[in-house]
């Protein structure tokens, strides 16, 4: 890269820190199948679940320059001549836009059987349960963008993600050592079991959906019920500035500063958080999309990329709310994941503590031990099994005389995923387990016992 190009890239990266971003990154759209003229299974096991190549592709800003034999890129439309680079800053730095419109649509429809005290009972049809519009592309060398807009019957229209990524903005550093991502983005705490990057079925683990507002304290002496105003979860997309990179092709790091995704035009003192993520992969395809000398993909994939590796992942998050002091919120998690050909399995744990969410001086704690196993029975048929032991509550509040401030549950969820086409999947899942202890009224409803989802993206 020329000296002018280096200066231009650095200035562009600094500008990304000082302006409000309008677009961002994603990892599950047929726009890339069109752009690179390849199949969905190149990067997905069962979209949106990423395989190892898809994860490397995600980390590299939608590019796999070291695996050109696997992905062929369609040339974009240049926005200016390359000679302008030599004349910068007296000329506009050229970029490009894709020749193919980088837009995709995803439609999900759910049918669920409810039982016990849940309302309504019996079959519940949600056709559709969610419609998403996705736009994703590279914007010339080193820049990528993604926007995801979702419509659901409960929330209406919402911008789920909007992020811009700058890959290698400081070219004097080693390749892939530092990237800058700015915008409203999915945190991807773990690649294992992430709701956007790794979820095969329709059900999430409860720790991914838990919010403090779910825990209500009942004070029988004063006849009152206390509820936290915080409805955010650990996996909610947040406006964030993130720095990430790779070391040696197998180690990954990320540090980020984020703000709660609320209306900051009205409340400019929204809760802030700082987080980090660490990952290391032994064996198989490296995180930079390359194999070690003498290595390669496992044979007999029959249309699916198979891998053999062990992955260790860890995240931490520290946050504070205005007026509450430092570390009002702490969360940590760890996962060990095994990839062995057609098997993808692992186990993890997450711990979370929130100081004084009800204004009583009592802290809330949440712990989860969870695991899953997924097996490719056929290239288009996946069997899955997930289990979780979840416990949330406030021992200090109960000692102070409050009641019903707990949520304990154990859930086992077997399922089957069938690819009708590479971009059409059918999910069937059941739930087995004891009744949940609801935060408000003691014994709560049993989980849904069976659900089906038709997921189409084009």
C-alpha cells in the first residue's frame, strides 16, 4: 500500500470513531452467495449456522484471500480509477459497489404447541413470526458494511444491526492483527451457541434471554412488588466500538465499549459497558481461513465442510449505570467446543451479577451451565440435543424478607433440522423438563413442548 493509501486508511478509521455509523456487518445472507458465486454450504452448515470457513470469512470482513480456490469473487463496479490513489488527497479515494444488489430477505414462520397454564393453549400459528431485510457487501479494499432490519408482530419494525467494519486500518501492523468495527452489532459472546452465528434450532438458552425485569420481588409485609426497569439481555445488539484481531492464525481477541440500545436522543446517560472476548483453536482450519502445512479439510463431506478441532472461548463484561458507581454489572462465561467431522458438541457456563437492581441494596445473580451436541446424519439432516440448568435470584433479598424473586429451571431440548434446499430449512424441536419457577408467582408455566419453524432466505 502506498504512503497516501496508509494515511487515507488511518484517517478513515479515525473518522469511523467520531461519526454515527449507518451500516454494519453480518454473516448470514445470500448476497454473498451471489457476490462470490458459490453455494450457501460453503460457509454454512444450515444457514444461519456458520461452519469453520464461514467464521473465518466473518472475521476477515467477508474476504478469504488465502483460500481463493474455495471462493471466487465477482468483480465489483469501481467508483473511480485506481490512479486516483496516487493523487490523494487531491482526488477522491476510489471504492466500489457490487454489481449484484447486496440484498436478501428472510422469512420465518412458527407453529408451537403450548400446554399447562400458558395462554393460549394448543397450537399457536405465527405466520410469519419474523421478516428480515438484509443488506451486506464489501466496499472496496478493507471496508465492509451490513444492515439488518426486522419486523415481528410484537415489536414491529426494528433495526437489529447496522455496522461498518474497517479491516487492517493500520497497515504497519501484522496482517489481521487489528480491525475496527463500529455500529449497532450483535456481541457474539461465543461462536458456540450464538443466536446469530451458530443457532441451528429455534430455541435459545435461557441465559441468552434472561433480563433483570424478569425477576420481581414480592414484599408481603408492605404489600408491594418490585421490578427492575432493565429489560436488556447479554445477547442484545448494542451500539459499540470494537477492536479485534488475530494472533498466529489461531488466537482471537476483541475489546469493545458499548452503550445500552435505548433512545439516547432522550437519555444521554445510558448504561455503558466494556467487554472482552478471547478464543483459541487447536487443530483444523485456522481462524484466518488457512490450514497448517500438510493439513486440509476432512474428506467425504458430501457438500458440507468438515473439521476436527477443539475451541476454547471466554468473555467478560463490566458495566455501570449512571449514579450507581463502577461495576454495577459483571458477567463472565467460558465454553469448550469439540468439532469432530459430523459432530459439533460442547459445554459452557455463564455467571452474571447485578448490584442493587431494585433499589433495596440487594444484588441479583444468575448462573447457567449448558451444553449441546449436533450431528450431521446426512448432509441435509441434522440431529440436535441441548440442555441447560439455569438459576437466577437474590439470596440477599430473600434474607431481607422478600419472596418469589427466583427463576430456576432445567430444560432438555431435542430437535431435528432438515434442509429442504440450501436456503430453506425446516426445524422441529421439543422441550422436556420440570416446570419453571417464575419470578412473579412461584410455579410458572411449563415450557412449550413442541415447535416447528420454516425458515426461508433468498
